[in-house]
C-alpha cells in the first residue's frame, strides 16, 4: 500500500522544487504534496513573516490529513519539522531530514553557518524594505549547485524568491522533538558542499537514534535528479 508524503521546502524555495520527486513517488504508487510556505509564492508579500507563520502552515497541512504521513524537510525545513512535528505527532508516521539543518536548543540557523555568511546575509536583509535575504547568485551557483550545468543553475535561479530573515534568526524548541517517539531518517546527499564536510551529519546527531540513507548528489538533488531523492525516500520506508 502506498504512503502519503508531505514535502517541505527550505529557504528561498517553494513547493515547486519537489515537483519531480512527487512525479517519481506517484509513479511508484505513493501520493505526495508539497505546500509553498508563507511568503514564498512568486508574488507573495514577505514583510513580517515569522518562524511561527511557517510552523503553523505545516501544522495546518498535517491537521488536514486523514492518516499519518511521512513528513520530509529539506535544508532549512529541518528545523521547521523540529518546531511543527510536536504540535501534530499523531499525524506523522516517519520524519525524514534531507540535507537538513537540525538545531540544538537555543540555536538558530545563523549560529551554524560561517559568521561571514550570516553577517553578509543579515546586512543584505536589513538593507531591503521587507527584511528579506535576496537570492545570492554566487552562493547558488558555487555552493547549492556546485558542479551542475549553467542551464540547471539558471533554471533554479529563475524560481527562487527572497527569504524572510526571521527563518534564519529564530531558535526552535529542539527539546520538544527529542521527546517524540516518531521514527526518524536522515536522507543525505553525500556530495553537498554547501556546508563544511561532516556538518549535516554532525547536526543529525541531535536527533538521537535515526536511520541513515545516503545517495549521490549535491544540495539541490531534489531539483536536478529527483528520481534519486524519491528512491532515497522510498528506501527509508
């Protein structure tokens, strides 16, 4: 019997980044949905978006489910899962963290990235009228999509939207997730160079016991090679 996946995107992205993964999961007999979080539609208002807005949007999706789902978070969505899962644990069969930020108690995402990156993004957001971090082309090309063709890089850049700063600067309730007994999987694309080696798996230790599934590819494998990510998700089952 097929599973239902709820796929949560990370910073700058939208639900569209999971389109290829949804297609591959559907072909394999599963169902899936990928909501676009507040402020991430191309024409959305972004001023004032908070971590609570993101969290509540995910909880709302979970509360609509008729049966427990597989909840997946990519990149910054890792700590959104940390925040949202404890509010609807009965709606979650398994949690999957895909090259995801998993925050220790009292920490924010900007506490876990190189200080110069956090400072630069903060300055850029403070200079914008809606306090959003703009899409940084060099970061996308050389970190998120290192080694990919220029055509693929351009295709992603054309879809990304400015990111409300609050996502990066607000801590989560890490202890609430740690208290849950929901099975956890880390789906790790091993060629990701967006953080120093070992950073993603190091953060994952904060989950406690988890299943590890490794695939080839970089940070944006869900966009550049979605069947590989879908296969990893199904392997986690």
